[in-house]
C-alpha cells in the first residue's frame, strides 16, 4: 500500500516540475518576466505611482508657498496657521510683524512659515 502512495507522489512530482518533457522553459522576454524582471517591473510601477501621487504634488505646493512668501510685503492681509487674520506691518528675512484687530496695539512678530494665505490689498479705488 505504501509503495502505491510513493509511486503516485513521485508521478505527481514529475508532472509538477515538468520533468516528463511536456513543458519547456520559457526563454527571451517571457522568461525574463517570469523571473526577476516581473518583480522589477512591478517595483518600478509602484515607485512611479508614489512619485506622481505623493512627492510631485508636495514639491509643487512647496514651490507655490515659496513664491507667495517672496511677494509678501507690508500692507498685505494674511491668514496665519492658527486661524488669525492680520495685516503685515514689517517683513524681514525669516519673520514678519503682523497687526491683529482694529486697535493698533496688537502687533506680534512671527515666522513666515506660520502664514498660510496672503491677500494683496486692492490698490484701484
């Protein structure tokens, strides 16, 4: 009985490995895709997807913010990251002085990075 099971297992192993001569090894580009090439192609596609979905939009947003900060000048209305609206009084290299509210006594120095939106005043009156 055990010899019959061993013979059946050996026959199944030959069919699975292709040792019976019925299967041939793929060559050329098809063989490349079945081996490491298929993995590499999938990896390149995944990296490309992450670049276009995550990295590229983030760099575009960073360039947009840098352009906005370079045009910042006194008299502009700004929105800070904490949600306060104010008017820029003075601009230095990495900081600004912003005036909040209607009374002219609330002037706070802050970093330019804390500004999320800039609105230019209307000069045409």
